[in-house]
C-alpha cells in the first residue's frame, strides 16, 4: 500500500489525514503547533509510473494558492483523468 499526504498538518483537523500519518508511523503534530510550511508525508513517487514525478508532486503540494480540490484536479489532469475527477468534484462540491 502506498500513501501520500500533501501536508502533514492536515492531521490536526482531519481524521483521515491522522490515520495516514499513524499508518506511516509519523507522529501527529500537536494541534497548537504552528507550522509555517507545507510538509508532505509518505510516498512522493506514488504517481511516478503514471508520469507525475516527485518534483512535480512536491511543487503541487507546496502551492499554497491551491485549494485541496484544485490540487486534486490538477494532479488528475496531469494523469489524464481530469474530466472524471472534475465531474466527481462537481457532484460532491457543486458547480
């Protein structure tokens, strides 16, 4: 199983992110800890066999101007299934 979390500080707010860190054996940062940077965790090469290398995934993850759904859509577009993800996000989040 390969896991990737774009920002480990998400574990303070999201149970799924906390589970990912626990599975990876990475300590969950305390809720009150201020982190001023995006710190990815897990398998940075998770999409390498599909053409998205570690550097590009890291750049997408570090882009603080992207909302999470935009980052997912960007990754999906790069992996050539952007239309399907866009439809799913529209259904889940509304147009």
